[in-house]
């Protein structure tokens, strides 16, 4: 029989290795963000000469110049409108569809669900041509509604899969109790299913918000009017054919990253719960 000190030492060594690995992951994730913020406070002349993460002289005016020259005000409001509209649409449609797939029996249920799952295997660029043709026929190209509907379609399959997996694990006794109290199917979905699904909904919200906020290529295909473009288009202002204004570009990237970081921090509790518990109830 091995000495108790052996097991204690083994536990300490394993914990140390695990913490070292996690610290390495944290540093590798935070370093690009810190470098981006530090570069946004430098000048065009010093950004390649000053290798320090924190510049000796900080040029906060880069953020004002980036906001003004890039027209960030208009594009920021566009992206905010698109993100909120798409996320609300995805949460509403995917939660209703996932609840129906989980609780109701109807003709073609499995076939329709498998079609949604098959759509997850199609890369977004692979759908650009049919989306372009469809929007043209519906006269929705170069409109905000057309872009919003396309982005809702992009995020539905994954969201339905996550929510259906959660609803399948939800005890039906809770719904039976609500039904006895006179709650309708819509009421059960709203008052029972959705409140219990907060951890998974947080994952759906952050995942799709990040997807919409960072979308650029699809917007170029759908929109002809530059005033309808999302925020990512503003970043191209600082990338010229012969010169790139790197400090202003880094400042613009920092501005675009702040909203998503804030959303993640606000919903971190639910996201961690949804991921670590595998969307278990309770």
C-alpha cells in the first residue's frame, strides 16, 4: 500500500499542472486583446517601433478620430439594430420550434428536425448564391428586412438543436402541474419552458450576437446602399491600397469588441451554467 504522502503529492502536482495549463490558455486569449488596446494608443510612426504592450505616451484621440473618420455612429446603430432584431427573432422562432419538436407529435416531425440538423453542415458561404437569388425574387435585397431574415436563418439550426436537447431533459411533471392549474400550451412555453431554459438561451444569445455583430461578407452581397452596412464596414475605412492606419484600425476594433465583451460578462453566469452542466435543469 502506497504512503498517503504519495497521493497528496500526486494531487498537488496534478493541480499545479492543470492550473499552469489554464493560465497558459488565459494568457493566449488575453494577449491579443491587450496588444490591440495598446496598439490603439500608439501613433502610425511608433506602432512598429514601440514593442511594449503599454505605450509610454497614450494617444486617446485615436478613438475619437476612428469614430469620426470611420463614420462609426451610423454603422454602430445599424449593427445594434441588426443584432437585437436577429437575436430576438432567433430566440423566438428557435424556442417555439425546439419546444414543438420536443413535446408534440406531428406528421414529418423527425424529417423536418433532421433537415434542420443537416443545414448545420452547410457552410455560410455555400448559401450565398441561393440567398442572393431568393432575395432578388422577393425584392428584399438591399433592405434591412432581407438581411435580418437571412441572419435569422443562419442561426436557427444550431439554436434549435441546443434548445431541443434542453427541453428533452426537462421533467414533464412541471408542465403537467402548470396544465392542471389551467395553463395553455402557449402559457407553458412562456411561463415554464423559457424560464428554465435561461442557461441555454444565454448561450444562444451570445453565440448569435457574436455571429451577427461580426458579419461582413453577407452584408456586402445583400446591400448596395452603404448607409445600410453594419459596423464591420467602417473598419475598411482605415485599410487603403498603399497604407493602413493601424492605430485607428486597432481603435476601431476595440470599439467593435466592447459590446460583445459586455454581453458576455453580463450573461457569464448563465453561459457557464449552460455549458458546464450540459443544459441540465435545476
